[in-house]
C-alpha cells in the first residue's frame, strides 16, 4: 500500500534539515526548539552571509529566512541562494515581523516560496513546511 504524502512527512521528519536564519538569539533558540520538537533537524545561521556559507557547506531541505538581518538582509540572501548550485527548488520561507502585503510581495519576488509573520504560529509553519517539502521532494 502506497503512503500518502502527509503520512510520509508525519513520520521521520528528522530526515529533513531546516536551515534557520535568525539574528535574534531568543527568537532563534525558540524557533529551533519548536522545529526540533516537530522532528526536524535544524542548522542555524545568524545572518545572510553565514546562511550562504551554510548552504554551500550542506544543502538544506528548506530554509526559514528572517528578512531583517545584519550584513546581508534576507532579500539579498534569498536572491544569492537561488543562484547557488542545487538551490533552485529548495523551499525558502520568509519570516519577518513586517506583515504587510508589500513585504510579502518583496519576499516572493526575491525568491522566497512563502511568507510567515512573527510571532510565528508553529502549527501553521509546520503545515507549510510539510506542503513545501512534499512539492520539492
């Protein structure tokens, strides 16, 4: 019997590595813990340049990208990540407190697949990750 994609993703999420790019330590720790509780393996970066280096080191299955970052913001980071080998289809989720349609549109035009607003609804984020991971699989 063939498994439905939702069954496949509700088991063994540790097989999926999420790169979490967040400069605020409290937010980063909370998000990492919530993602790990949902079964994801999590790598971290504190800014856009560190995110690019991490992607070059190990291609993640998905990226959660804060858009307000030091050194290289999320918009520029997303554009540069999309140009790296193998990154065309990696899901990138923009994550920011700027929850207006202009910021959502700017995130999507920068190469992000989706947008979540802070404070993050982790049930919504988990559903979004499952959906995006199923599409990119």
